[in-house]
C-alpha cells in the first residue's frame, strides 16, 4: 500500500464513513490519516472508530495516523423571546450580562470574558460572520453596538471576536475529558481548536505528556499574529480556513495559507490545509474546477497534507472525494513546475547536526540519483528533518516504535515501516536494503542512502549517513 504521491490525505470520519467497510474503502482510495471530530463524537464512538482504524492498519501492515480534533470553546449568544429577530443596518443592539430572553434591541451574552475584553471600535461577528456589529460602548456588564451588516439572528448563534485576545483557555472541561479519552484510546495527533497564544499549546502538551503530538489549528487572527511562537510550541499546524475566513477578510486567507505553509516547512513542522477543499463533492460526484485548482495550489506549496471534512464525513461521495484528491496530488507532483516551486522554497538548514545531515543526505541523493532516502528513527525526528528538505528521492522511515510510524503517516513523502531496531550498523544497512527492496523502493543493484542516529534509540541524534547498494541478498527472507 505504498502511495505513489508525497502529499498526504486526511479524511474526516462521520455518518457517511462510520462502519469498517466504509473506512477501509477510504484507506484503499488514498486516506493516510483519519480525523475524528469530537464536536460530534461521544467517547464510546471515538473508541470504536479507533479500534476499526487499528484493525485496518494491522490488515494492511502499514501505519495509519488517527487525528482527534478537540471542539474548543463554543461562544454563543443567549435566547430570544421569539425564535429570532431581524437586525436592521445602523440600528443599535446591546449584548449584556442579563440572562433574560432577548429581543430586537438586546440579547444575553453568557461570556463575561468577551464583555471584559471589548473596546469601542472592536468588531463582533455573529452567526459565522453573517451579522457584523461595531462596538460603540463597552463595560463588563454590557456592550452597545451598531449593526454594520444586519439580517435574521436566531438564538444561540456563535460569536466571534476578531479584535481581542480573550481570557479563555483553548481547552474547556469537555476538551479535557475528550483529550484524556483520546490519549487512552491511542490517538496519534491531537488538533487543538481556538488557539490564541503559545501557552494554549503548552497546556495541551502538559496533559498529553508525549503520548500524542499536538497540532495547532490556525483559525484566529490572534494566533496568526503570534505565528512563529505557536510554530515553536506546536508539533504541527492546521490552516483552518473556514473559521479564519470568518474572523478575517476572505481575501487575506490565501496569502495567510502560503505564509503559514512556508513558515511550518522552514521549521520542519508538518502543516495541513483544511476546509472546503472539495466542498461540492458533498452532493456531487465531481468537484468544481475551482476546487481542483484550490487543492492543487496547496500541493504546489508543499503542504504535508490536505484534508477533507464534510466531504468524507457526511457527503454522498466520500470515497470518490478521497480518490479525486489522490489523483490531483499525483498529477501535480509529476508536473515539472511542482519540483521547481518546491526547490525554490527550500530554506537553509538550521545550525544543528541533524539539519546538516538531513540537507547533506538530500544533496547526495540528488547528485547520485539514489533511489531512496532511508531513515532509521525511534522518535520520528530524523524522518521529519529529511522531509523538511523535500528530496526528489522517496523517503522511507524505519522505526521499532509504532507510535512514531503512525505520526509520520501525516508527514510529506514519508513511507513508514515498523520493524525491529537494528542490532548494529551492519545490521542497519543490510535490513535497510532488504526493506527498501521489499517495499518496492529499490531493485537489486540500485543504491540508497541511509540516515540514522548513533547510538540507536537516541531521539534527535541524527549524525550518520551511509550509501548502500541493494544486493541479491535483499530478496532473501530475514
């Protein structure tokens, strides 16, 4: 099941992909990572989905990553006396701390953190940005606003505050419970919603204690302003374009996508581009030309993974959506412009031994036209550094640590293999050749380059490269 592309595909599980046959079909069609959205998934169902993913993984002998996406705080207005109100442009509308049902003049805002943070001139967005308010007066008890963009507003619609950092943790009580359940079930990646500051990442990592890697969902302007700090704190980024496009002008989102993709690549952190990539395939067997172009643009930028949400979770054509994304990725990656763009974005390696070795391995592989870059890795760090270089040769990671193999299923170009650790350097070279031959990366007489850290099982100690020729012994059983 080695993929013939470098970009990975994340498929969200849901009603349209809820049984073993459907999930297996998504994997066969090209899904490398399965996302479980805790906004809609109870713990028992999450554990059941994890068991199915692991069964499919065992059946195919290839690590599969499970990404559990935490809901995060849901900021909503209160109820109205009637079902809804109609707000007229330029009218005044008050949000306050009074729990009495609202009317056309006011509504309850059950979030004192918002009222405390608001200042005159700030913008409030209601109902996914459909209603836009401008704050005229603000106090801890009430905010008087002017309706900039009006319309129908019903009870308990969402509230966004793009201009202020709220004194809220990214993790609610529900998120703490969901995170513990996900860790117990063996999740590989945790996606953290509502990230505003690097401290939000630290809170999740303190609970995870290395049992899963933490991905920061970039969906708020406050997070974009502290992008470099968040990249340093997180293990990966998700460009959550849906929420980002609510809180920021839509025309800014494409540029921010490029900015975040390139920043994550420079740092050697995986980046996922998400939201509405093949939205029309929720109800259509084929995407629009614009959607194909959108997916292709993300792949040309060198993103590690592209993600399907409702397309695979609740759409009518989940398998077709994954297969379409697979075909787009393969086509883009064979385009001469793809390699030119990828190479042009390559940044200088950091002044570390691991980065220098990874950059050297890429250079040697390209100069000698080697068939594969094989990374022996325990934590996955060696393969991550090599993937940062985006080599032309396929990357294969070999690890005795199944957790590392699963996490690397998200990473650009990495074909993960779980195997016993090498006994010594000779065993490492011989088995790298055998596994490369078995996985179809190299034939007898072809050469590979091996990157590793010595002594073995020392995370981050990448310090060795070896060139090896695959011999006829590679076809013999171990």
